[in-house]
């Protein structure tokens, strides 16, 4: 396909405003309807403390009393700077910057910032929805490169958003919703920068480094995108015989600015430009010291962290990769190269699972782009064919799974699993980890009146894994977690469960 046709397809014509509006309204309506009632208790709470410190005091460090109240192990969420003796969030500064607008809005509306208040949760939900809409618009634009039918583009966006675990992260008030947007914007900007007949576009190349920079300052792991982007630029220059004379300053200056900014922030927070925040608490778990085979296998094929289980659109894309490579070779090899590098690097890090979360969250940023060949599925889809029935069954099961998980407490699985750490035998471990979380939820919810009928409780009781007193407390905790639903509008939560969880 010629560059002119690709360029034409990437433009949203006036006739496409109707489907674009339709997809944005659809995403908005579903996200509003299913917005969460609970606050995602995770890393985001720490970097919002940094945001508050920036807003209220114009500083990055966090009060020692605040750190002590969390009971966090030094280095687990906060790092102690040995030079100034102060505590800092170990997470990327971009997370804190992105968290500032809803906090400013809360101060403007209520006069103060109150973490976890009903207003705080509503504004964080609204902020997440704004990123969801931005990602939906970006994916709609990108899909225009590969199909001329705008309604196929709408279908792809809806499937990615609500038939995969991306739905969970549209609701969880963390960082996993804006990372796919930054990567999608990087992808689109890179194609616009490189697919020029004579010379790359310097404004679009600058946009590439802007979005890559935000990713790197969000999570230092994304620094691998810097050399990969430089490599892609070199490949493009060779393939298209482009002159890079005018763009060379952007090509070199962009990554230098990113690295200098990262080093400056690291020096302020951790006392050295070479420290990333992951050096104080179990540093061996955050370096390339793991078994890449176990990590890669787990990310691809395990039931609890496998990308095909949690993002089944990838299964629809598999039969279409040959055609995608044939028609869009540069795009395809770029996507596969970045995916392969991500898989190998992440799989070699012992914490590749990204636990205390849902699904393989570290892989989420690339999956909506990796699944692009599934667009071809919509072209010849006839509702009477077996192909259509198979696709509908696959996506229908995944939608059911996401509905089950999204209805429950964000941390339901870990509330069930964590008290059993060190107490489970192989059968219990397989029950918990060798199936998607939705199956566990369905089993527990279906036996709510008598949890002892579930395999998990039968095994705990038979093997005496908990004392009678512990079993009573554990059973009560599971029931409370089942009652503490996580939908803002319905059904009303159980008051006792809500009070025990600390929800507003």
C-alpha cells in the first residue's frame, strides 16, 4: 500500500465524525454506568501523596509521619534519600504530575483535598474516563490506517475496551489507563514522522520523544523504547532513503533530554542520577535476574497472567498476521519488534507478574496495538458463519469475565489468597492460580450461602490449613468481600462490609 493511501486513511474525514462521536459516546456511557464505588488501594495512593506535596508545599519529599502511618517497609513504596534524609515516592514523577488536575479540581470544588472522600473518588473516576476517551479516539485514528470502514474501527475499539482486562484499568484509578494512550500516541506519531517520501517530519518526531518521555518518567522500564525508537528511525532512513539532515537534532536531542530529565529527578529524589527508586527494597526482584523462559511462558500461556486469557482479541488477530505483514510490513515488524523486546525484558524480571493487580498489567500498554490485525476479522464477518459464532463466543465469555471481576472489590482475589500464603498445598494453589479470577468469583458467589461447599473451603477444612478461629474469620472476610460490591450506581453495598473495608 502506498504512502499516499496510508496518509489518506489516517485522516478522519467529515463522514467519519458520526462513528467517532458514536464510539466516544459509547465508551463514555459504559464507563459512567460501570464506574467504581471503591478506591484502588495501590501504588497510585503513594504518588498522589507526592502530588499533594507538590501542590501544597512545592516540594517532592513526603512527611516522615505520613510514611510511618502506612507501615510500608523502607524502599517498598518510599525511598529514604541518604543525602537529605527525607522520604520520596519511588514511582515515576509523571504519575504524580498526571494526578494533579483532579486534585486541583477537588480543592476548587470543596476547598480542600481529602484522599478517599466521595468527591475524590468521583473526580478520579472522571479523570480516568477522560483518558479512556482519549485512548478510544487515538485507537479509532490508528485503525484508519488499516481499514476504510469506520464502523469496523468502532467495533475494534469497543472489543478492546470491554472484552478485555483493559476495562478493569479504565475503572482502577491508577496508571495503567494512560500508559496505553501514551504508547498509542507514540506509535501514531512515529508512523507520521517516518512515512515521508524524502525526509522525516521533525514536528512528529518531536511528538514521538514527548510521548516516550512521559512513558519513561511514568515507569523507568519504558526506557527500552529509546534505543528501539532510534533503531526504527535508522531502518526507516535506509528503507526509504530519507535525508535526516534537518531532523538530526531532534533525533539526538530528544533521548538526551529524556535521560537528563530522568537523571535530574532521580538525583533529587534518590541522591544519584543512576538510581531509579527500585534499589532499596529487594533490588534483585527488579533487575534482569529471573528466568526469561518462565516469565515469557507465564505471560503468554498461564491462566492467571497470560495475555491471551485477559486480552482474547489477540487470538482473533493470530490468523491475520500474515496478511498484516504483507500489506503493512514496516508497521507489522515495528509492532512485533517492540512486543518481542517487551516480552523478553519483562519476562527476565522476577516481578513480571506485577502482583496485587488484575492480569498482566505491565503488558497492557502494547496490547491494543498488537491486536490490530484482528481488524480483518470484521471485514468479511457474516453472522451466520461459524467464524462469527466462534468470535462471538470467545468475546462473550471474556465480557462475562470482565463483568464478574468489575462487579467485585478491586482486591477480591488477594483478599481470598493472601491469608493462605504459606498455608496452601498444591491443590489449593492450582485452584487459585490455574484459572481466571472470574471463575473463582463465580464459584464463591454461587456458594455464598454455604462457602464450605466450595473446593477451596473443603480443602482448607480437610487439610486443617486454618485453625477453627482462623477459619471463622476467613469465612467472614470472604463474605464481606462478596458483599462489598464495586459498582457506583447499583446494587447498594452491604453496610457492614463497606464499613469494614473503609470505603466512603
